[in-house]
C-alpha cells in the first residue's frame, strides 16, 4: 500500500490538523482511568513539533449524541496531554466557530491547541461537507493518527482531508497498517484466527469474507453460541446473535468445502445465573442444556484450542472466550491469552476487551502487536484498507 506518512512531508511553520483518538475511559469524577490512547500518539505529536509545526488536535470521546455535555468533554485530556508532553496545551471549548478560528490563526510553531469533542456536532458523524470545510479551514495540512476510528466515514476522517491537499498518516496508523498487512498479505501459515466476544453480527460478516484465506478458526463467546445455534445444536439461554445465523451457516458450509479447520467449543462452562454467585458447571459436550447459559469455554475446548494455537505460525485474536469480567468465568479467556503469548507465531491482538484480557493475563509484552482498534482491525483484514486510510494513499483519487 502506498501510504503517505508524515516522514515524507515538511511541516516547518505549518498549522497541522491532527485527527487523534483520545476516546479514553473516564470515571464518575471525570478522571482518566487509562491513558493508553493518549500515550500512543505522543510519537506523532513530538515529531510534528520537532519539525516546526503548530498543532490543532481533534478527537471524539464517547457517544454524546451530537450535543455538548460536560460528561464527554475532552478538557481532562488537555491536562493529561500537557503532563505527558511537559509543555502547555491550550483547550478550545468548541471545534468550529469564530473563536476557534481566531485561536488557530494565532498559533505559533510549537503551540498545541486541543479542540472540544467533534461529536458535540451531529455533522461529524454525518460527514457533513460544510462542517468538514470549517475544520479544514483551521489548518494548512492534515494528519490522521486515529486508527481505531478510520473505518468510519466521518467528517474528521474522510471529510477534512478532502479539503487539504497536504495529508498524511501518523506513526500509529503506520504501525497498525504494517502489523495487519503482515496478516493480510501472504501470512506465514497456518494462519489462525480466534473470534469471540459479542458484536457477533459484525464479526461473523467479516469472517465470511475472510474465511477462504484462513487455515483455522477458533470461536468463543456470543460468536461461538451463534455458530452452535447455526448447527442446530441446543444453546439453552446462551446469548446468540440471531441476525448473524444465515452468515454463520454459510461459513460452516464454506469450511466443509474448503476443508479448513473450524472449531466451536467442545465443552462449555455454564451457569444458572450470570453473576459471581451463580452455580457454574462444565458440560461434557458442545451443547448447552435448557435453563443454563454458556459463559466460557470448557477444559476440553481449552486443550483443543491450545493445540491449534501451538501449531499456528500467524495468529489474529479478537474477542474474549467468555464473560471474563466475572473472575469465575474468565479461565478460558486467560488460558487463550497465555497460549497466544507463549506461541512462536506472529501474534496480533485487537479490540478493547481483548486487550484488557491480555493485560489481565499479564502477557501484553509477549504479544507481537497489540492493535488499538477492534472493529477497524477486522475491517482492515477484510479490505486491506479503511476509508480513512484510502484518503491518505499516494494514489490521489480526489482530483
Ligand atoms: P472486543 O472489545 O475485544 O472487540 P467485544 O466487545 O466484541 O470484544 O466482546 C467483549 C464482551 O463480550 C465482553 O464484555 C464479554 O463479557 C462479552 N461476552 C463474551 N462471552 C460472552 C457470552 N458467552 N455471553 C455474553 N457475553 C459474552
Ligand atoms: Mg469491546
């Protein structure tokens, strides 16, 4: 891919609009509980400053439904960013308007202005042209380093770069693209994909498009129960994504034809109550009895999955094996995290909850690449690009 990166650009004296992903978790007191996403874009910010740019940083935070609210303000991020960079970061109470425009005009080389949450304006998610034009008018150049949002055709992702000729990807996007391309193009085989968690419709739809390129698939979580149901096996009260069943059936048919390996769990951990004090027992088979809910993969499944993991040369994992937030139901997910970490394969883990599981298992440093975007990484594997990355390639299609 001909990705245009910031290393190939001059930034001296330029005002640069940088789309970052500062969508950090906040507690009740609006304190940042995890600053991983801020830390992740520091290399890009420091590089641009060193090159003599002034920066206009823009991000979304949460889902404010198109209206301003204190709960979703990026103000706490400005403070943390200033601490991390050890230099002042000024904050604008909005992302467009005359006041912001004035502040942007006054920026000097080395200055940083963080704009308020883009999603306080519904135009951001609607990819509104005039909104994009207003954002673009603040700057001379555009940089995208928000990988996790680059599968969305939003104003700050695909609209703004339309109005700025000088556009490039930051270091985070570059790193993610390199890691995922290693899986996308000619991976060392066998290629193993582990899919679990919820959001089964999206994941199963992508899996259908990818299935012919994958040697082995392991399933867990709601994704697994959706496949179990697609086989017409009993799932009890387990959570299933009904809308995904036709695609699940199609995937099963394709795997029979291609003779690639496709696994649903051999056994399950089931409960009569999804809570720490629920009864939890193992099934001895791949079905779930009436009245019970599947909440994790069982010991036979763990053994089988470990074996597949140990044979793989390339592994992509998105989505936990069970409701791992409840310690009693976390064994399968932790075992898979450890097995992936111990394998000699090239390993990529993507998705917020999957990353949390890797940290819980204490093996983050043994994963080849931890990908900041879950949905974005799967979509990248399917298409070998994303809407927000397409606009940054050296093949200019906008003229
Ligand atoms: P990621 O963030 O890694 O992409 P998802 O958000 O798709 O993963 O899925 C994670 C969520 O799936 C977790 O909150 C977990 O509790 C839930 N989950 C996993 N297994 C089950 C299950 N069997 N039933 C219900 N929820 C599940
Ligand atoms: Mg998640």
